[in-house]
């Protein structure tokens, strides 16, 4: 495997699978990081050799200790460094000299403290680069690999987690300790557990690529505080998901700080960094979670159980109330509770008491013992109408909590349909929950979490079936023209393009603009009118006139060439009478905008994710309801559809509620042209097409107004 | 106390505070309800005398057993009955003869099984009524009173809960067992714990009135599956909250089944039973919760800590990530994270390491021991800028989990500001959490739950300060006229009122209708026009003409009396020319509707809560976003404001985003008139005023169209 992969991935493999480790800076003071780190490696029973390194110690934890790493006579795969940041550069330099390619730098005192710390971090990056070292950290909790072939705990965590199939990558070390404690209590195991700290070298993106091919990892969890390169992250996650089917779940903190700053465009004010992150995650297929509980609720569904084949679920409960609450939650999550087949209800009728409910949700009644759960669970799992089962238990005095947990575990192994459980309560149900957790049956404190997790797995499965394809770029665009307009404006120090120039950019990208012309005589006005077709608007063009309407400088709804001729003269007369000194450039002739639905298309450049495309219905929809959606350009064939359908208002376009169906094909084309423009012309910082008027189905659309910020 | 309260409340007092109990139907078979119920009473060490009653036993649990309850020689306060439903009537009859006034009927087999069960339930209700007995149940888990003066566990729960200040009322017995188990593990105590089962006699409403005056109960929790009398519930809860300041929290299951059926009016389709319940709860001040965890998260905040004086919170954490997530959640919940005072940051600067964050959120850094938490918590609690503190802990290897928990508990007792905690993880943090829970410091698994609970207590406090006042009814309404129109229509079997009739109803209630008149000559048209004022619309009135516009039967924007005269003649000419055989009633003259914002007002009668008033902005707002709000009539002075401001679109009315400020005073008047009509005329089943046009501020509003269903 190690031959045809990039060096960084090879080095990461050395970090996770070392045959020998040097611990630089270890000491004998227990309860401190330098004291605990070696102890943890030993406690985990690492399947290789450990070399403590410390010029001031002869032995640490009874192991012979080397003054310097270069003194070690054997080859070393991994350096774990806990020296203070002030001497880190020397330690790393020696690692390089020793030929070590993988390192974990635990110590803090780098970028996160500012000032000199920033310099120190740059310094170690340089050294690492010089020697081709890849390192995790600095300022991190460390790295864990539960693979029995290695048993690596190069961290100062309290305890090593159980073995499992979850790969966990966290930017917060302190959160790691909470996660490990939380997971251990629930018997949730990990394959790899990485605290990436300042991610000065190895980032979450590198680790995604590494875990993609890690056979021990089936699900990847990310906790991120800032995303340095959003596009890389999206690409990596998309690759993992689409190539391997491994789900990627992520918490990204900082949700409410979005869009706070004032912005020049609608898109600018609406496309905050958090909305952009949301869009990018969706596009990549990353499942965004709000908190640790939600993340693990979903993660155990993914790791412990097969993906559901459909969204039809059955509920089995010994308590009516929670059954109703779970039914509610299932429907809210878009799941279905179908009728059971007659064969199934027949069995239930025979085996359950009269007072039981033999329909979905199945109520085995409060005094149910293991036998009733047994028959209900088995027969419902056999039912072809059902894709998954939610089991609820409340602890009545006769409830056989542990037997029921054992039975569920046994039955689960006989079927390939997902089974989730919720034993409600806490103290008395604890032994039952423990049995379920040890047997890898997803268990949830709240029964309502079951449909939420199930829906996540179902949607993920559906998404895997989608095959997003890049969209063929339009050939009828004039990239040079657009670039030259933009570059010239930038050369002149402009912060935004005047309306005419903005229109020229859209013209170069063949957006549907309302045709127009400038007439300087009545005859010319007629000529242009005949070319454009009616109805028309005429408008005085003069830099000296602001309120064109008030001066009689605008005439609407011109329908014939006679009217066009008259209108020209009338406008000139009006203006000459009311503002005789105005310098007149001519009269602007433009087709009237046919009635249609107004939408807004926008573009904003995000520092991390690049060009963001926004869509929404105009006016009130954007202003009051913020009913807009976002995707990162370039859009693929699926993103363009989702961009539209994600907004509530989009049903207006498709003709819902007695409205006229609009030309959605034309809308899509505009969106894709904007996506192409966004990629081709990075000079555009923000852009609003507001409104874009969508005509009746088959009749196209028109750009009515454009704003471009540079 | 027992002298000036109604009999039912006196009887409930006997149920909770009996000096003697008869257990009818008890036996010696352990593991069954009749076997366990007496055992539970004995195990709880009831501070009175228990008399087992069973004709087939001489002694149960070593206690002399009576054949019949009437055989007991001493007075009996409470009968707990576990006989089968088939003989329940006889048992209860004997209780009546014995003079027992309070009973708990545990047995199932009544209304919930249908058929004969319904009759049996009616039968016991009659007997109870005859003897003036109040009873809880049937089909319930029983009743618990933790008061050390009684120690009553008349239930078949597994274990008695700890003593505390929460009164819990549940319609689901099975859920009770889960709640007891959940609460015991968290050291959450209860004052009274009641499973109301079929609530054939004593209902949640009676218990609310009882708990209102129960000195042991500070917070009341309800779990309801169906609400028989919503209005009574609202009234009871409102009384409890406003008179005593005790918060009432409720789960009501069945959220998604709402509004499913097709309805004739907008209001009918939007005001589902769940939306109505939501509105009623808000109006009463009941805090609606989605699940048990949310309910107890909030309940412990209310019981353990004082109500916050404001919404300014500080976060103290040893982990940056969770600090950010909690900051996000705080802002989402409407809380503020103000700057700390210079005195506070000065102390923090002196006592915390350099790398610590001494601003809000305060980061004491991963390696913090108890001393750092100590100084941070104390100094921040002293800060006048801060109304409450959230403390987060993640378990690093050096974290002194238990000491920190002890310190927090100690410090909390010195301050009257709320302190909430979240020790993240599960296994290692468990001993710390246990210390917090025993010391009544609210603890939350997820740090994000802290702001949610805090915001609930803050809002509740704010609501207590509101003094909702009933609104003085309008005197200028003609209730007799409205009723006679409605009664006549009903007498004629009509299902809805024709437009003119509906308008007459609104006229009787003095809604702002567009004035109009019927003219049968040009002179009369002029006369009416002069009375109404201009501009006007004229419209042909004829049952034979459907498309009035097409025949030239409508003329808009009539501005003078000359125009009015001409318009009359023109319409008659047009119609006579194009449809000579049409029978003409005359010409309808109406004021033009001035431009304004369209809103919709509605009324629907809910079977449980009575008349529901709906408000929303018209058109798209209602159709796509369902941006409407509800309140139960009659509305008080505060409800009418909230009805409006609760919708997002209401900011349009107040002139946001450059819009014209509308006459909200007039809108409020219309809403209050509708509220009065709703109460006065129960014949109206549904009503839509759609649209009501709200003019510029100070210019009033107009009803443009009305629909009334009977």
C-alpha cells in the first residue's frame, strides 16, 4: 500500500502504525503531561519498542532513557514530543537528523498564544518541511490507534477507548477528553482518535484521505472550530463518501456569528460564513451535527447497523405515550409508519393479550415480559412492509429488562434490518442498556432520537445513490471580454461596476438580458423599436436628470412604430421644457419586462470555501423569511436542482397553489451560467441579479437588474 | 384549610394525606399488582394504618385482613382498589357505605378497552357521585406523596422517589415508571406524583388547583395525551401561575396529527388541534416541552435555582470548543454575554495563567484544578453585569472533578444568582455530577441545554411581570341582530352564510366595512355616491350575470357626481345591449378599496379549547410559510399584541424595511371585535376575514371579504 500514495499519507501511516516510538521530553513526574504520556503508551501495551528521551533522566518508568533522539541506535518511526515550545525546534531538528518521518507534537505555546508562538510554529513547519517530516499538533491531546496490532495511546487522555470503527478527528483537545469519557460509558469504540490541535502540518483534510483507506474505519467524525481550506475539505469528504460510502459527520462551532457584518449586496448580507459552511457540507455529503450527543446518536446508527433499504419503520413499545411521541417524531423526520402485513398482525393477535395494539405502533402493554417483546420484534422484522424497527421499553415492576435486552441482541443478529432501542429511565434500565451497548444495538436515551438517527442513515443511503455529474460548461461565453472589463475597472480602482458595465459582463456570459438600444432621433427610435419588437419603454439618457419620471422622461408600454416616433418627440419636448439645460445623450429604448416571478441570484466569495451561489425568490421572501439557499460553485447537475428546491418559495415557481408554472429550465441555465462566471472571474467579489424575472414555462427569463462588487 | 375549599379538593387532600388506608383486593402474590401494592405502602413506611381487604385472605404481609371494607372498625380516609373491573362497582359502593371520600382505582379494564369497559367506567362514576367520593384512575399506576409526615406510596412503581418540590401529573402510567427511574438516577425529587389514568373523576385540572396550594410543590409537570376540557386547563394553569408564581411545564403528545383533515376555510386548515394547544399553552403561561429530557432540564432550573434577574450570562469553561458552542446556543436563545467588569477581569488576570481567557466566556484552560474554577466562579458571580453563570468542565487527566463539584456547590449557596453546570463526558465525570445533583445544582449532559433552560426561566419571570387584563367589551355591537341572522340561517339548514349576510354580521359588530348602497336610478346613484364619498366602484346587480366585467357591468374609480351619474347610465346601456334579457336588481355602489397591506383574520371553534383566533398576513405568507399565529378568545390586552407580533410578517406592518407603517391600532380593534363576536356567537364554526386591508397609520382598515361557516 505504501508505494503509490503521497509521502504525507505514508508518514501518517507511520504515526498510526509505528514499530518504535521515541518520547522526547518524557519525565517521571506523574500527573503532568511529560509524566503521563509515556505511562499511557505503556499502559496501552504498545506492540513495539518505546525509547524515552530526556538529557536529565537515566531511566523513566524503569526504561533506559536516551539523552538525545539521535543517540538511539535503532530506527525510530514516530516521535512524540512534549518538550517546551521554546526548544521544540531543536528537538524536531534532531528528529529530522535521525530520519524520523512522523511526529506528534503535544506541547502548547505556539500560534494559539500569539506573538513569539506564531514564529515558533513557523519555525517547526520549516524544519519539518526540510526533513520531510509530517506532524500532528502542536497544542494537542495526542493520537490513539486501537488496532490490536499496534495498541497506540500517544496521548494524555485518561483512558484508552475501546476498539471500534469510528475515526474521530478533533480540533479541540479538551473536547476529546469529554468525548472519550462519554464514549467509554456507552461502549462506543474508535478505530483512530486524533487531536489535531493547531494543525500546523497534518490537517483534517489529510486525515480524511488517510482514513478513507483505513480498513478499520467505517465512520468518520470531525469536530472543527475553524476551517482553513474549505474547498479542500469538501473535496476530501466528497471523495471519502462517494468512493467508499463511509459517512462523514461534523460539528462546526460558531453558528451564530454568521452574516453579522454589514454587506453591500443581498447575497453578501445573507451568505454568512455559517450558511456557506452549511451549503458546502451538504454539497460534500457531510452530515452536520449540532452537538456531541447528536453526532454519536447518528454515528452508532451508522456503525452498528446496516443502512436501511427504505423509510418504512415500525415501533414496538410497552407504553402508549412514548409510542405516540416517537410516531410524531418519525413523521416529522419524513419516515413512514406503514400497516403491518396481515400475516404479521395474525401472529401478534395470537401471541399478545387482547388489550395489546397489534398495529403499528405495536403496544405490547405495560406488563409485557421478554416473550411478548420476542414475538413482536421477530415477526415485525420479518414483515416486508418494514425497513427498520424502533423498540421502546419503560421499566414497570414486572418488566424483564435484561432478558429483553438479550433477546433483542439475539434477534438483531438474525436480520439485516436496522433495529434501534430506547430503554426509558436511567437507574433500573441501566443493566439492560449496557447489554444493548455491548451488543452494538444502537440505544437512545430519548425515543425521539431513534427516528432522527434513522432518517440520517436513510438520507445518506439515498445520497450515495445519487451520481452528481459535473455540468458541461457553456461554450457561448466570452471569458476574455468579461475579464477585460473587470480588470480595467479594478485598474481604475473601482469598487463596483456601473450598471451598463455589469450588464456587459452578463452579456458576455449570454444571460438573457432585455434587449435595448440608444436612439438619437425619432427615426432611429423607430428603427430600434422595430428591431426589438413591442411593447417597449423609452427613457431619457442624461447624466443631468435624476428623477426621469417626474420630468416626463419615461414613457411605458409603447406598442406601435407610430407610438415610438411620438414618444421620442414627447420625451424630448418634456425634458426641454422642464429642464432646458440638461445635456441629453439620447433616448434609451428597451423591451418592456413581461410579467413573471421575480427571483434573486447572487454570488459571494467566501474566504474559505470560494464562490458561493445564492438563490431565492425576490422581495419579501428574502427580506423577511430569509428563504434562500446556497451552494459552492461550480455546481453539479444535482446541486443546481437542490439549490432551487431547498427554498420553500420554489413551489411558487413550479405552479403550486394555482400559480402559473414558470420556466425553471431557463432559471437553471442562468444559475449554471452564474456558476461558470463565478469560477472564471475571481475578480467579482459579490454579485446580485435582482430581480431575475422568470416567465411562463417555455418562455425564458430576463435579467432586470445587476450589481457587481469588485 | 379544609373548610373553605370545594369538596373535591378536600377529598384530594384525603387521598394525599390519609391517616388510614384500605387496600381493596390486595393479595400475597408478589410480582403482580395486587401483591405489590400493599408491599409498596409498607416499604415506604406509611405514617398511618393500613387495612388489607380481601374476602379470601386472613392476612396479607402479616397484617390482619378484612373481608369487606365495611368490616373495618375504624374510619378510613383512602381506599386503594385493585379488584378486577368487573367487581369494581361493588367495591366502590361499599367504600361509599363506609363513608370513604377518597379513592385510587388502579385496575384497568374500563374506558380504554371499549365496549363493556365504557359502561363500567360510567357505573363507578355514578357510584362515586352518589357518595361524594373523589377518585384517581382507573387504569393508573397510583399516587405517591413524599411528604415525611405521610410517606405514601400507593402505586406499583419499582421504587419511591426522593422528596422534592416537583409535582408530577401523568396520563401515562408506563411513562411514570420511566420518569421515576430517570429522576432517581439524577436525585430529582418529587412532592406529589400522580398517575391519573383514565381520569374518570379527578383530572389534571383538579390536581392543578390542589397543587396550587400545596406548600411542598414549587413546580408542576404535566404529561398529557388528550385534553378533555382545554379551557378549564388553561384557566387552572393561569390561576396557578399568576397567583402563586409556580411554573407549569407540559408535554402534550400528538404533535404531527394536526390539521390533517380538509377544511373549508384558511383558518380551518391552519388551526389544527396541535397549533391550538400551543396557543392555549402560551396564553396560560404553560411551558410546552417536547420530551422528558427537555421537561426535566427546565424543571431542575426552576426548582433548584432562583429566577434570574436578567438575561446577561457568563460562561466559565476549561475547554474552548464547548465554550463556543454554548455561546452560540446562548445567543440563539436570546441571552446576552456581556463584558465582565474591570474589577472582575483584574482578579481573573491575577489568578489565572497567561494563556487563560479572562473575558466572557472565561477559559480557565484545560489543566485547571479546583482553585482556578473557584476564583473564576466566585468573582464572576460577584460581577453586577452578570445575572447567571454556566460552568463547563471536560475531564483532563489533572481535572479535580469532585473537588470542583464540591466548590461549585459551596459557592452557589453564597449567591442568589442561578448557576448551571455541564460536566462533559459520562464515566469519569459521574462522581462529580452526582455531587452537583445531590447539592441541587442543575446539571446538564449537553452544555447547550444550559442556555435553553436559563432562557425558559428568564422568560417565565418576564411573563410573571406581565399583568394581562381582560379587555373592556365593545358596547357598540348588536348581539341580537347577529344572533338572529345566524339562527335563521341555521334554521334553514345552511352550512355557510352568503356574503351579504356575513357582511351584516360584521356590520352588527361594527367592523370597518366598505360602505355601499344599491341604486335603482342615476339620481339615486348620485345620492348614494355623495353620501359615501369618492372614489367609488359601481357594479351591476343581477342574478343572471356572472361575468360582470366582460359585459361592461363594472366601472372603477368614479371620482365626481357627474361621473357617478354617467356611470350608472353607461352600465345599464352596456348590459341592455349585451344581455337584454337579464333581470337587473340595480347598481351596487361601493367605495374603492384604498391601497393597504392585506391581512387575514380567522376564527375556528376547537372542540377542546373553544374559539381560536388566527392572524396572519395574506396571500403567500399564509400559503407558503404558514406564518400565522393563534390565541384563544376572549383575548386579553397582552394576547392581542402577541397574536400580531408573533408572526414574522408583522414587521411589514410596523414599517420595517422602508415600508409604510400601517394602522396597527385599527387592526387590534378588529381582532378584539372578532374575539368578542367569537364568544358571543357560538353558532359560528369557522370565519375568515380575508383580506382585511390595513391602511396607513391613522387611516384605519377595511374588511374586503368575509366567509362564515356554521
